[in-house]
């Protein structure tokens, strides 16, 4: 795997290239920070995960977003 910093709208987004799968993976907290222009993206992501769990009756966030 290869780590790399991408720049999107003048903000850094951490990423990893999986050589075997030939796919990029991006850090969700960084993406949330760019898309929501949040000053605290880690908190925003945490609150969003909790909201999904509460609304969906305990369904895991992974199942919901995938």
C-alpha cells in the first residue's frame, strides 16, 4: 500500500493506494471536513454515525454506508 496526500479545494485528504485491489481509499474524516467545511470533522463524523444508529434501530454504520 502507498500513502499519499491529495489536495481537494485547498484542503488535504489522506489516501491509501491498495496495489492488489488497484483502488484508492480516502480517510472519511478528511472527506467530511472538505464536504461539510466543518471546523471539527471528527466530531461531525461521530455525531453522524450516532444519528444513523439511532434512526436505523441499531444498524451498523458500515452496513448503511456500503
